[in-house]
C-alpha cells in the first residue's frame, strides 16, 4: 500500500453515517476499508453505537482477530455490532504463519471461541460470527478441516478464492470466462479514511478516485463517475474502464460460499 495511512475524523464518520441513515437504513455498512479497527480500542465502540442509534440495521466489522480478547468481545456486543468477519485462512499454525505473518494462530482461535461462548452465556445472537478462509495454493488442503471445525463451534464459515487485488498479486485459479459486470463495482462504495472514494473493494491504493465525501454527498458520488463505469460494465464496454480495471480478473472471485 502506497497511499497514506490514517484514521477517519469522527465528524466525517458521522456525516457518512447520517447520509446513509437518511437514505436507506438497511444498507450494509462495513466499518473498515483496509486496516484493523480493533486498534482503535475503546474509541471504536461509540462509532458502532452511533451507527446503530441512527437506525442502521447491518453494521459489520472485519478483523484479523488478534486483538479480539474478552474485553473487546464485550465491547462489540454492547455496542450493537451486527456481524464480525475474522480472517484466519488456515487450520494449522504452520500454514497460518505463512499467510498471516506476525499473527498468532492459537490466540485468534481462542479469541473467536471466546466471542462465541460469551454470546451463548449472555444469550445474545449478535454479532454474528463469520470466520473467513481465502483459498489459495498454500492452504487448499485445509479447507474441509477448517469448515468442519468452525461449523461445529457455531461460527458461519465463509470460503472465497484469493483475488489479485486488481492485478497486484497472482490470483487463484483464474478461468477464461466470458466477462460479466463486477459485483464490487456494481454494488459497493468504498471510502478511504481521508474521504476519498476508491473505484472498488480491490482498489486499495485508490488509484481511481471517484470523489470525496468531505466535499460531496455520497449520493452524488454514487450517481457520478461510478454510475458511468457501472453503465459501461452493464453494456460490456470494457474499454471505457480505467486500465487496471480493464485488465483485472477479480470480477470472477467476488462470490463466496457460506457454511453453517
């Protein structure tokens, strides 16, 4: 990642939540566009609560789970978070260390199980706990064991193929399919911490900036450059897309399989 790292200003966060709540309270809101929200510690819970107090029905978080201790679990439960997706990608410490360098497999497994058990003890049904397994060459032999273990624990298992992050790395099992509109471009809007809106979920460096929510309403950005690109995809006019989007194969991998 080459773009500057940072944390979103709370005033900007509230502006975004207010606009979404006014337009459609059922819109799914992810609290992170790259990064680890649990690094915010106690500052995170009021943000989730603000979104829930505004009536948003689907506020979710993704995390690597290393900081998800019992105190954090309780904070997420009390804040009203609807779902959490924990990226693990392995069923053994050996494979985990290859894929998630610097993380602690045993700690993550313990943390996720702590959240599941806390919810049972407190008799609450959220946040729904998803564990994610991104299939790639290094871990493909562990898919079945991962699925069985976490399903038995009570988590929802999400399995999806490795993407190339718009051509940055080698993707997983690319197929020569007839191209179709990309789910991420057609259905999502991705806001960086500084307010810039990136092209899609794989445009982590914001190579294409569709607008800035500091200056313009979300609705106008969604109906501006992004609408033009959605129309181009719908019509199959791929040459009108930014070059890295033209060459991207990740539209094949926007799907996922879920097991419970």
